[in-house]
């Protein structure tokens, strides 16, 4: 038996699992030369959430980070995680963008590309695979592991064969929720070795504590590689500690050959970083261990408990936990990994706390049911599909979701213009346009810009959750006004609440005849501020309010004309502005035909839930202009 190779995930998945991906490049660089001496199969250094958090929270260029890491670890291959057609973003990108991004990652230092799709839909992996093979990278096809009636060993082998047919060099069993058990791991590794014949790479999050035993059984069954993190960034929602695994395999046929003294030297460094940053250790609680019965990942469980606590509804947790498998079964047993964990978990909370099963539905759930995320692993309940989707079109099963995206690199380059000085700059803009433009404006020009990311890091957090009282209020407004769709936020996923039976969903901003919290007027076209203006506004004016915390943008992109200005007549469903929140650009639309009477904010202003964005007078209700001082 060959020795077990180790991929270190400390600076990517370790910090993403435990430290919310807030590790600065300055914390990494001093220890990388020592890590480069260890003899790892690879160091996972990039991808996942590291790309956008560099821009959003750390004021770092993700491409420069990659180059800096490679310069300090020249002897060890660097690995990255790609979300298939989503790359490192949160939506599908065109084939052109995928190919250019992969090629750029390769020339900047990545060699191993681990590619997964949340639904194990091979169509969402094809473009990545082609691009990796073209640029000479190592293509590691990853299987999102879960447990359900439709996820069987045979189904995983079938998907593994598809990955092999695409040219995979290795196969990763990606146990992101910590659901694998030792003997299940042994069976799946033996089967893959016998029937697929590619080296097997085991990726087991610690969660309930079985991951070290899983690695031991995987090694005995013939696995080639396993993922570990250094102890200060191991355990809990992260991975087993490399120090533990290396010591356990000493004097065996699978001895990693790693120097424990060097490993502990590196671990001591990371412990100091942990203390300095006041980061928590990874800890497995009873809740984590219960994943083997309820199959709810630790991060998803923590979010559910936080949601219920803020509603004084902790006693409803058993109901929510019972509802999650029901919802998951009704929508075809998707693996509970981002984004499906948020979509399924949020639906379960809605079903329980509103008392109306499938009465309130997120836009993401609707898109999933329509096939825009990919093919559901199992059969979707027909009654649920009919109730949620209604007369909306379901994507033809023969159409790959990614094929619907046709935006080319050249179009994106023209849009960003001279602010982008390299292909990497254009790709950064393609994936995260607002964040990239803000970063490039700050670092490439002398213009003084309001730095969105610093402000956003205090205004919105990755663990923000939906307030069900807010949901109830939005539902009440929607029912009274006839709005078809309203929007709130849940852990990075926009939740657009659709009212079944309403008119086709177009309006995403709830409106109310009563003025909401006044925002400072912004431009010469906006009427004068505060109380006098409030008193002077005619009763016929309707306030269009922000349905979430975020940033107000008056135009599709900087330098372009605003969507609307004072005096414009708008139709129902017409876009009025964008509110950017939690990585998503949310178009705020008019609820009905009318005339824009007031624009209440400066472009780029921060908004809270309920901030008034516009006043619109419905058609047929003319009123004199408000008096000003």
C-alpha cells in the first residue's frame, strides 16, 4: 500500500469553516516557507469564499494574494475550489468567462482544481473540465456526498464515471456536512478503486467527530489523499488536525512521512494568529454530533437556532428540524450544501413559523424548482411544484442552466473600460462588479471613493438571518397592497417572498402609503429634507422602501444613466434602482404605474430595512409639487 498523501486546507477551508474567511495575507506569508517544506501533496490556498471576501472585507486583491502565496511556497502545488459553473461566485457564468478564469488561475499559481456542483449535475462541471485540461492543470472532480433514498453507491459511481469521462485526474469524495461514517467510507473508497480506477481523495469535515476514523478506514481501503488542517484551525466545522492524522499513521503501511516536529512548529504559529485575532477554536457539540440522525450540517443548525432565538421561538426547533427532511424530500433530496442548505432551511422556517406550508416561498426555491440551479437529484413533489411555480416556465431538462448565460469576456472588458489594467482585473469585475470597481477605483486612481466593503463589514454579516417578524410584516403589506413579491435576506441568499395566487411576481420592494423611516435627500432633484418635507408630501404619494440592509445604486453600473429620475413615468415592474446586499444585486421595481416624485438617496448610500428610496405617485392621482422652505 502507498503512503497516504495529505492536502493542507488551513488557509482556505480551515479558515473559511472556522474564521469566516477573515484571514489576511499578512498572517499567511511568514509561515508559508515552513509549510512549503512539509511535503504536502498540495496546499489548498484559493477559491471558495476567499475570492470575494478579499474584496468585500479585507481590502485585498485576490489575484495578488494568489501570486504572493505561490512566491512563498514555490515547491508545493497550490489547489483551489471551484463551484463549477459558478466558479468562485454565486451565479452561473458563461463558457467564455469560465475558460478565461481557469486559465488565469493556472498562470497565477493554481495547479490542482477541485470542481464540484451542489446537485452533482455534470452539466455544471463540463466547462471547468475543458478549461482545466486545456491549460494543463490537474482536474479533481468532486462528488457532493449526502444521504438520501436517491443517493446510493451506484449513483455516486455513475457520477464518478462521468467525471472520469471528462478527464478527471483524481476523484474527491466531498463530505461537506460530516455525514460519512468509517465503514461507509471504506465501502465507497473500495468501490471507486475497483470500478473507476482513479486516485481517491477524501474530504471529511470533522463536525460530529468521525472524520479521523474515516481517514484511517479510507487509507486502509486504498485512498490516496486526505484533507487536514493544522490544529488551531481544525475540528468543529473544519477538518481533522494534520498532527493527529500524521501521528496516528506512524509505523503503519500508510505513514504520511511528515515531520511531526515541523508540523507542531507550524501549529504554534497558527495558534498565535488565532489568539491575536481572537478567533474561536473548532469544537464539536452535541448538536454537531446529531448530524448523523437529522443530517443538518453544523453551520445550518447554528443559523436555524439563531433565527428561532431572535423570535423567542427556541421551543419550535424540534418542529423545524422535523420540517427540514420533509421539505428536502418534497424538492428531490438536494444535498444540504450552499446554496441548497440555505434554501431548504429557510423554507422549513417559513413553513413552521408562518403556519402556512409553502404559503411563503423564496425566489431561490422557485428558481431551483424551475431547474435554474441544475437537475434535482430526485423527483419533485407535483403538488409543491404546481403551487410554487404555477404557470411559470420550467427549464427544459435538456437545456444546461449555464448555456443560458451568453455574456462574453469582451463585453465585460468594454463595460469596465480603462479601470481594468489586466485580464485578471476584468475577470474580477465579471464575478463581483461592484466590489471590483470599488477596489480598483480605490487602488488605481486618485479619486476619493466611499469604500463599500469597510462599511458593509459592519452593516451586514455573513451570519445575518431572516427575522420572521419582518417576514410577517412584509406578508401583511403584500396581502394588503397586492404586491406579488417582496425581498429579505438570509445568510447570503436573497429571499424573495412570493405570494401564491398573486399577479405575476414583479415588484420586489414592498410599498406603503405611510412614509417609512425618512432618509436624507440626496440630490438637487430631491425635495428638501426631514420633517418639513414629510409634512408637505401629498397623501397620494407612495413610499418605495428598501426591503433589506444594503447599498443603494441609482444606475446599472457607474457612469451609466440612472434607471429613473424625478418626473419619469414608470410602469409596474419597471426597475427603479439596485440595492446591493450580501453579494447580490437586487433590482427594486415599481409596484404599479405612476410618476417618480422624489429620489431620496445619493448614489452609493447605505440603506437599512425600511429606508425610503423613492416616492412614486400612482397614475391618475396628480398632485401639486410639495412646498419647500
